[in-house]
């Protein structure tokens, strides 16, 4: 039963040894241990604050990124719209120039055809005149072989001319 009920001497020495150990620990070990624990706590708090700040920065960066992406999308759409307008404008200008060139070409062709037509008509008139003169000359020569007929014709021509 001695094991269950301690002896007064054992309790005395246990208290003294506990006091010495507590004094030595208090003098040499508690301050460094508490300082290490406090420093560890500060480091953990700083790490938590840094993590929180990083989280806030990530949210800000994500919002900025989304804003930049939205602006980039708007710019892309604007550029595409401007490109389509420019394409339509260029096509319209090219079509207008082509129409103008075609109209000029058509007008030039019409003028050329008109000139060729007039030239052909003049050539035909000249040929008809030459043929008519040749025929008239032959007819007149045949008819005017006789001198009486020549005089009669001169008289008819003179009568046909009226003097003013």
C-alpha cells in the first residue's frame, strides 16, 4: 500500500524538485519558448494577412482581367465592324468606278460607231456621186453626139435658170 499512499518525505522532495525544475524552466526555458511561440503566432498572422491580401489582389486582378477582356472584345468587334464598313466602301467605290469606266467605254464606243457610220455614209455618198456623174457623163455623151441636141439642151438649161 505504500505505492498508493505516498510518504511525506517523498512528497516533500517531489515538491522541492518540482520547484527547482519550475524555477530553472522559468528562468531559462519559458521565455525562449514563449518568444518562439509568439514569433510563430506573429508569422502565422502575417502569413494569414498576406494570404488574405493576395486573395484580394487576385480578386482585383481577376476583375481587371475580365474588364480588359471585355474591352478587348469590344475593340475586336469595333475593328471588325470598321473593317466590314471599309470593305463595303471599297467595293462600292470599285463598283462605282467600274460603272463610270463602263459608261465612258460605252460612250466612246458609241461615238466611234457614230463616226464610222458617218464616214461610211460619206464614202457611200461620194461613190454614189461618182457613179452618178459617170452615168450622167455617159448618157450626156451619148445624147450630145449630135450638135442640134447640144444646142437644145443648152437652151433648156438656160431657160431653167432664172435671172434675178
